């Protein structure tokens, strides 16, 4: 399935992107999945549009038999209200969670975005680690099945312990769409402090602000003067530069 988020490796690609920017599921066999009977807020779903199925999240139960969905990777303006019995909704595919080893050899719980350990021919998987903003590709030998029995009694860090809790909750009632949406939110949160730091480092200090403003004012005046002189030369109102 596609994700609608940025990645930390260039070869991590989505399955397909709609004209509105959200991404399509690879599974087109919608008739083999049970119908969506009683959706609630936060549920991951797949929505049929133009003959394809797209990852989405139920953001609100509008009324009896009607829900509002938000497409993963889409904007709020693309949210849509859909009747549950319209035939356009179905439950999201079952979430596959694995232990994904990084360069440091430490396993981290992750949702599988592309590929599957259930497929013997699969050599690479694209994963989204829980509580981390970016997805990445890993080799098959870097992944192992995440189960209750595989969880260590002690975690090496508080964040890893929280990631394990998130993975366990996702297995009980979670979806790929929800995991991706959480990662997108983390990206936005991390981007805001970076922008603030960039503005702070680029801005003048209090002591130099007055001098910088004065230089800027002089530069703008010179630019306006040069523009006027150029216009006057074109009109023949003053001598050319080589006169």
C-alpha cells in the first residue's frame, strides 16, 4: 500500500498516486473482503474511487450510516462523506507488524508498507517504524515477525518501549492508514522547530538590527534610482552609460 509521506531513502516508492495526491492500494479484489458494517472514528478503511481502492481514515461518523473519510496523503479539502452501504467502503487490509533492524542492529517495531514476510519471494520490505517520521527499505533478513512472545522484558530506551506499546495497540485495532497518518504528523512536528531555528540563525542580532535596516533601506533606494535611470536612458532623457 502507498503511504503519502516522505522517505529517508530514494528507492522507497509508493504503489500509485491519484490525481488528488492520495495513494492507491495494490489490492483491487474488493469483493473478497467483508463489507464495512459499523465503522467508528479512527478506523482505517479503503475507499473506492474511479475503479481503484485508496487508503483512508474515518475522521467522523456524520450520522446513521454515513461517515466522513480523510484520504492518506490527501488534503482536508478532499475529505468525503460516504454512505456505509454505498459499496465504496471496505475494512483496511490486516496490518503486518515486524521487528525491523537498523544499521545499529537494534530491532524496532514497524508496520510493513510494501512487501511481506508471508511472501517467500519477497527480498525487500518497505517499513514504517512506529513513532518515527520516515519510512525506509530493509532486507528480508533484517525483519522478523513481531509477536507478544518476541517482546523483550526490558527495552533499551523509553521511546522503544513506547513504540512497542503502539505496535501492540495497532495489532489489536489499527490500520496502515493510521500508522502513516501518525508518521505524517511527526514529520510536521519535527519540521516546525527546524524552521524556527533556521529563522533565528539567519536573523540579525539586536545590536546589529538598526545598522542592517539602514543598509537595507539604502540598497532599496539605490535599486529604485538605477531603475529610474535605466528608464530615462531608454526614453533618451539622459545620457547613455558609455557617453
